[in-house]
């Protein structure tokens, strides 16, 4: 597992907290992972996966 320190603006932090609450996740890391997984499924071109 990789750890990263990131800086977010207030809006991005709010979105992560909404995702965390909506899906009953334990922490922001799980919320960010969910967002990344959904982005990969919906937006990345197949050859980049």
C-alpha cells in the first residue's frame, strides 16, 4: 500500500466526505479509492487500464 499526503480545496474535501457518508465507508482513503475505481471504469480508455 502506498501512502500519500495530499492537499485538497474545501469543495474536494466536501465531495470526499459526501462519498464517504453515502457509501458507509470508514475513512477518506476508502472514499478516494472508490472514486478512483469508478473513474477507471467510466472514463479511462481500455488500453490505459
